[in-house]
């Protein structure tokens, strides 16, 4: 009986030591991280955390509102939110979003107390911005992750414990934005205006997801909905694509002045419950130029003639 008790104790200790051990982590590419099955579900399960490097594509506050407000109790309203896309380089033809929210406890499966107070959330924002990175910088991000509507996001897994914090390091300042890759609607949609889905991620929305692209010569179907956080539809006359507008200070009622047709530059995002569709182009800001729907920095990147040493197809613009 005594040896049985000792054996059970050793098993318990072994289990506890595994559960209390450091989480597994590996440095991988965005392409490896975003790999999918034929169902659209993510395939990466090798580690609990990942480390990715890439180029910062936008100002986080131009995408989501980080304003802290811990008085919100509405279910699914996350209060302040922060999100950043960064893009792989060279042959790493993919990108990833990093996400954090304030009020995880407004999700029905999170216990009360699982969110951040205003002071705590502001402290978290200060922590993740401490590296002083900006658009066009190369960063290194390490963190936990969850699948969300067709893609993996690095995040806190809706957990406000310190051990679920992600970290952002500045690797190199001023590398420059990648030049937006020119993509036609024919590459994203089939002849019936359905999204092209390729689990090998060699064509279609999966191939361009998380990256900065440019779509030329399109018209907006209806500009009446123009404004912060709105979704418009653009078309080439046969095929369509949703364009999600951000919160940049150039997007406000009355600021739409684009001559049609026009070009659009933004980040390919996926927001899909079936995991095989729902691609959209995310445009963070608009500088009022009248010809290209894009933020100033993305339009500048498109005009750059500087050639990158590691990616001739997508040269960066020097800041």
C-alpha cells in the first residue's frame, strides 16, 4: 500500500510539474503560423506560444478604439481594443494581427474580474508601446494565440493574468513599408463573385491575408455609408469586395471625394464564420488625395522606387 501511495504521489507531482512549467514557444514564419486545412481551420499546434518577426503596417489606433471604459457591461462589448498587423518579409508571404482588449469579462465564458480596469488597461497599453515602434519598423512579437474567423491572432487568450501578456520588441527602426502588391479582383473572386479559397495558400484571399495590397480601377457601389468603422463595397463592374474603413482622422462624414474609378490600398483581413470566405480590404485612413483610397503612408509606399535586397517583388519605402 505504501509503494502505491508513493507511485500516485509521483504521478501527481509529474502532472503538476508539467502544468506549472514554462509554456512551449518557437520562432516561426507567418506562413507557417497561418497555414490552414481544407476546412479553413488553422493547422499550427506545435507550441503554446510563438515568436514572429515582421514589418509594422499601420497605427493601431487607426484600426480600433483603445479608449478605456470599464463602466461598460454590455455582453460582447470589449471596451478599449488594440490591434496591429505586421507583415512577413521575403518569401514569408503572410501577415498576422496582434490583439488585446479591455473587458474580456463581457464575454459570457469569462468569469467576473477577468477584464482590466481603466488604469490597468492604460498600463497595458503603455507596456506594449514601450518599445517605441512605428509604421515601417521591424518588430518581434512573442505570445499566446487563438483562432478568430479564419486566421490566428497573437493575443492574451482573453486572459488578463500576467503570464498571458504578449511582448513586442523593436528589432530595427525605419526599415520601411513593403510596396503594396497589385492584386486584381479576378485573383480574389471566381466568375460567380465567390471568394477564391486555397488551403495551400498559393492563390486567393489566403495567399494575400495579412498583407498590404493594391486594387486598381474600382468604383464604390454606394458611398452614402462612408465614415469611421463603416464597410463599403467596391467593384470592377463584375466582381465585388468589401472595404472596411478604419478610424483615421481623414475618414469622416463628408470627406469622400474620390473620382471614380480609383485605386484602393489596404490590408487583407478575413472576418468569416465559415473560415473559407469573408475576406475584406482594411483601409485605416484617407489623406483626401481624390485618386487613391489609402492612408498617406500606404500611398507613399506605393510610389517608392527603392528596391529591397530581400524581396524584389515588394520593395520597401524608406522613411
